[in-house]
C-alpha cells in the first residue's frame, strides 16, 4: 500500500471516530438534559421538610401539676397525636431535688391518663447547672413544611421565543400546598393504617354470600332533600 493511500485511510478512520464520539456526546447531553429538566411548572419548585421540637416548660411544684400546667400538657398531647413522630420526651433537671422528681412523676402519670402508651413516654434528665427551680421540659418531634419564596425574579412575558413558561409559574401552587399541609411528616413516610374491623368484614362477606346489599343501611338524615315546605 502506498503511503498516500495509507494516510487517506487513517484520515477517514479518524474522521469517522470523531463523528461517532460527537454523536455519542450529543446523545448523552440530550439524555441528561431530558432527565434533569422539569416536566411541568410545579416541578421547578419543591417543599422542604425539616424536623423540629414542640416543647413546653413546666415549673416543678411539690403538689404536682397545676390546672394551667395540666391544660398545657393536654394541648401538647393533642398536637402530638395529630403531628407528632416518635416518643414524648420528659426531661427533668439532673439535680432538681424532690420537687422535680414529684413533678416528673406527675407529668408521666398525666400523660398515661391522657391515653399515651407507656412505651411512648421517655424519661430523661438534663444538666441544668446550679439553676434553682429549673423547669421540666416536655417535647416531641414534629416536621415543618417550608415552601419556596415566589416573585423574586420575573421574566419578560412578551419574550417567548424559546416557548418556555415563566420561571415563577408553579411557585405559588407549591407554596400554598406547603402552607396547607397538616402533618408534614406525611411527605416523608405514610402513617400506619388503622387496624382492620374483623366484625364488619364478616358481616359484609355474609351479606355478599346471601345476595344481600353489603352497604350500610340508609340514614333518613342523609337525604338530599333540603326542605319539604311548599310541596
């Protein structure tokens, strides 16, 4: 083979290899762009979920809980049932003395009387230093949802050469959703299902096998009629 033909062959091979690599690079970049780009305006924004503590501080009393403290503790338990995650933590000062011990015991008894399971109450202590009458802290972990901040930057609505939506579209929807979520922990993991009702299940199966209606009996108060006046 002559040297000229050999050079031409190498040149063609190099060009073909370069074109192949260029096409592969374009395909890879297009794939990454398609995977990374948001499909809808609402996907441009996200809701951030962060854990925080709902905590109350109760001053120790020798006689136990005062009516105001009992009310505050009851409100805490209600919030824990709706938004809580994990245990209710009762922290008493490590060197609080007899009053702190009695107050912590009274708080524990009150939590149990409010329906909190014993394994959901965790008693611990903390170092309060030399502070006299250091409070007893009762807390649980909950989650807060934070939406995006909207309206910081606005594009020119008349410029639509790229056929793309404004960068703020979808922000208000996401922010409103974050503000309306009752329990942000649901965004992390679903809640446990309530136990099944075996009695109701047996009744429904029995009616089904007998060819009877399986729905509950109709309540006359559930009628769609608003009023019978003038009929």
